[in-house]
């Protein structure tokens, strides 16, 4: 992982361009976005971004939308609740009743397959070409978010899942002077921390945080191509490499806090901040969170063995079928994908733009490094964050891994994961 490399790229896509493309001097019914001239039309944007950096990012995006799409009025349809749990329930009810918002937030990638199969969202492939997103976004992302050869959402950002965070003082105090680059190196360093009396060498939380750690291990043991194959049906979940991955994951659990199943990710992060833990695997929203909390003594690297693999997840927006203001929604979607929209959102959210033409100078050190990697690394998806698997598949994996946290039965976990894939993987 090349966290030290800087990218020298230029910003493009001015607000004026968006205004020209999204605005309309006539009525709002015939344009591909915007409804100027015929009076303001509402665009209800349904999200779970109700507070903190997420709300600040949304506000930044809305500012660009208000300038670019002057004929449309933003209506905030946010439903509060961690990771969208409450919002998804409300959304499901509205979609079932035929009352969709004009657009809604969803994780980009395979998670959208539920909405696609139900005929609830529109294909945006033509708009990608029209708006230049087919060249602004990297090919790996386009491949990952395509479902059946079509694209149904516009990502507002990119987060990285496979980042290992550390307390630099704790790690150096155990005699660790170089970053571990292999699983063997990492296990040796965890042993050093344990020998030094560190209470929790590897901090861990519950549910999806455990799934994230497991996936990072699988990337190390399978490599990016075979890891991606787990989700598209080309890699066998019953294979020896997966067995090795589960065993390596089981070893890592022995270095974690015994009360992990009661911890949220921020509780595990607190162990890092208090010097009670050496490492934590977590998405790169942790950088913004640590900075906000004033903790500066942290280090970061790609998870050992992941090499130049960038495990991504993205918040995205869609065009629901039956949206009351489809033109206004398209203007919102174009704003979301634009250089100005992504800058306004991500500088406040702590993520990076999905576009590869953003300026690193607009971002803090971690994000600059992540942007450089995003341009050249191999992109792989995440199941717990929706880019790799459907919502039903997510639930099956979560159930299997929750059980494994207690019984640590390797063969039972592998069988359950294989069964889930057989049930939910895309049929060839």
C-alpha cells in the first residue's frame, strides 16, 4: 500500500457546467435533470445521514445541488439510525406501498440487486455515458457496481475497509519497528504485544466489524481475484484456501478482547486511544473519527498480506421507478457524481471521491494517500457493506460469523458460508 505517494491530478467539472447540464430554461418535464422556469419542484432525498460528519457532507452536497439545479428544491428525507437500520425499514415500507422518494441512499454494488430484482430502480447506464462517469470512475469500480452489465446507482464517495490502525506508542513500546506485511509478520507482532503485557493486542467489536476482519484475512490468503470470485461464483467456498483463511481468522480472535461481541467499533477504537490495544482493523472513517476526538498518536497501513488491494464500499444514490420528479432526481444524481459535488461531500465526510480526477490538495494526509492508491490498486468489494453481496446474503454471513465468535468451529463456519453462497450467489 503506497500511503506515502502523492497524486498530481486536476479538478474538473465546474458548477457552471452542472448548471448548464442540469438546469432547464423551459418546463421541467422534458429535461434530463432540473425543472427551472416552471416553478420549483421538490426532490426528496432519502438518507440515514442525520448528524455528525455524514450530515455535514450531505449539507455540502446540497449546496452544490442548489447552485446547479436551480429549478429544483432539496427536501431532506433523512431517517436517523446507525448504518441505516431504521431508514431501510422505512424505505422498504414505502417501496412496497408504491410511494418511493425521488432518490434514496444505498450501498453501491450487489446490495442493489434486491431493488433491481423487484423492479424498483432504473438503469443509469446511459446517464453514465452522458455525464462522463464511465471515464471519471475507475474501471474496477465500474465492474464492481455493474449488475447484469448495467449500472443502477451513482456513488457519492469511496471508503476503504481493509485498513489496520495502531497506537504508535503501544506498538513501538513492544519493539515493533516496521509495519507487518504478511500474516506471519502480523501474528509475530501480536505475540510481541502480548509478551509486553498489552491487554488487547487486536481490538475488535461485534457483528459487521468481525466480518470486516475476516474478509481482510481472506484477501490475504486468496488474493484479490479469488476473493472477488467468492462473490461472483468463480471461487469455491469449500476450497482449501478458504479453510486456511478461517483458521488464520481463528488465530487472530485469540488476540482480541474477550468481550468483543458486546462492543461497537467505537468501543474497540477506544481501546486504541487508551493504550489498551495495539491494532484495530476498521474502515477509513476511523481517521476522521480519531481526528475529531483529538487523538493523533495513530498509525495506519493496509492489512498485512492485502498488498495493493483496495477493499471498497460506497454510499450511492438511485433513481426509483415511479419517482415523482425524475428530472430533478437526475440533476441530483449528476451533482452527486460531479467533481464539485464529490469535493463538497467528501471533504466533510472523511471519505474520498469515487472520481480519479479529484485534487489531493483539498484533503488531509490519510485521504491524500488513499486517493493515490484508489487510482492504481486492485479494487475488491465488501459483503458487510453491500458492495459484494445482496442483503439476504449479508444476513446469512452475519449469522454464521456471529455463531463462530462463540463456538469457533471451522468446518461449521465454512459449511454455512458455502450454503449461503449456494443460496444467494448470482446464478450463471
